[in-house]
C-alpha cells in the first residue's frame, strides 16, 4: 500500500481525489485546513518550510498530488496568488527534493495559462499567454517546477474547466445550479456567450491518479498534459441544459460588473496526449455531471443560515 501526499486536501478537488485514492487502496496523508477523509490530516501552511520538510521526511510518500492553490480568479488581493501558488509550490518541491527516493509528483496548473490565444483547439504546444494574476501565478509555478525536474519526477497537469457536486457557490456552475434548485426567478451573470471545455471533477481526479499510478512511457519529468473533454459548450447552452434538467426557467440578466474586460472567448482542449497517456478513460457526460449537482444541492427552503 503506497502512501500518497495530497496538498489542498479540504478543497473541492482534494476531497474528491482523497476519496478516489482511498477507494484504490492507498494510504493518504493530507495538508488541509479541515477534516477531509484522509488517513492523516495536517494543518500546515504550505509556506512553512520547516514544518513541511519535517512532515515530508516523516511520511516519505511515493506519490504527491499538489492541489493547494488560490484558484478563484476574482480574489481581491493579487499578491496572495504568488505567495500560495508560486512560493508555496517551491517550498513543497524543496522538501520533496531532500528525500532519498523522490516521489512521483503531479502539480495541478491550469488551462488559464493559455489565455486568449485565438486557437480553436488547444494542445500542449500552444504558447502560454496568461491574462490575469491567477494564470500568471500558475505559469510562474510551472517555471519553478521545471528547475526541480532533474531531481523529482514531475508531471504538470493543465486542467480545463471542471465542476461537480461540492464545488463552492462562488464558482459559476454551482451558482447557476443553486439558483435553479432554489427556484429563483432571476440570476445575474457576466458574459454567457463564452464557451468552455467542462469536465467532471471525478474524471479529473481519476486522470491525476492514473498519471502517477501508471506513469506514461512517453512522459519525461516536467512534461505537461492538458486535461479536458475536448468539447466546448457555451454558458448559454449550459444554462439551458440546467433549466431542462431542473425543470425551472431562469431569467438571465447580464451584470456589467461581472463582465471581465480580458474574458477569454473559448477554451477547448486537445485530448490527443491525454488519450494516449490515459487510454480508455471513462467520462461522465455533462448532463450526468449537472444532474448530480442538482441532486446534491439543497432544495428551496432547505439552505442553512
């Protein structure tokens, strides 16, 4: 039974990944601010080099999944993105690099690093062009990681948009789900003409596990892989699907305050590398994901204070 270290364990992706790893028979140690289902949970700041190194040395993990990050693009303090996403990653890699047997390590980056590049389908060779602090911090994280690629076996995953049960309501899809489940009449959103490549979080964590548990023969340390569905759906169509599944009409009002000046019109992954490195991947359809989110969301009058 191998030991897996998961950072960001109490986050949306972390909880799903820990459940998946446990189901696969792994022992899971998590860095998390709250209980998250891991065998061990440690409340250690990712920037606390001493505490982080001591923990890594004591558990000597075989696999590391680095999910800890500030991921809400609208976060009001730009410096936080760099403190957590860049310097926190370097602190972790320094600790891992001291182990006598370096663990296979997956770093969760983001497809946001591609920015508004004008490509209809984005593969791993498209030059990054980040347009916000979140994306810039993820790009910087990747460059930091490459300086450790000779010491650690690292795969850098660039997931496109994903969602699923348990995602926080300040993210777009859960916000829409909640309005429909609560039978609201109106929702205020930004630009709904943009198109995104949506995956289910359960598919994302399955890919992460497969990449480390069955390291692709084509991958070298520092390799990048896009993780997405290969299909782009407009937010307008997504809302339409939710209205049908939830059997509730919803009037959409565009709030100019929610419209970003640097909004990327379309993001869609090329899945050629993903299909080669993680063959026979079974996916949830978008309708299945949205139905699961509607089922998990509290109904009208059931929300807690």
